[in-house]
C-alpha cells in the first residue's frame, strides 16, 4: 500500500523539484544580467542587454556566465 502511494506522488515531487530548479536558474540569470557597479564601470555577461548609456570597453571569457561564457567590461558613455 505504501509503495503504491509513493508511486502516485513521484510525478508531483518531480514537478516540484523541476519548478524549484527553474526558479533558481531564472534568479541566477537575472542576478548576472544586472551590472556590478564599480564606480563608473561594470562587468556584464554577454548574453545580457547592455544598459542605455553604457559602452563595451573589453570582452573576456569567464565561467561565471551561462551560455557562451563571455562577459563584457562596460562603462558609462
């Protein structure tokens, strides 16, 4: 009886875990999209939009950005 009850709950548990992982991934991507303020300059993952009024000064590889693994150093125009 307990095994049958557990089997009927596995799809719901799996859905809950996948939803949680999706929310965590979305939160991480959103955190990476925001420029990290360093005075008049910032670092931004290449898959994020460049904010209005900012320009790219250099590009580099990093393991901190999802996707291509590239990031930009940007500064105010």
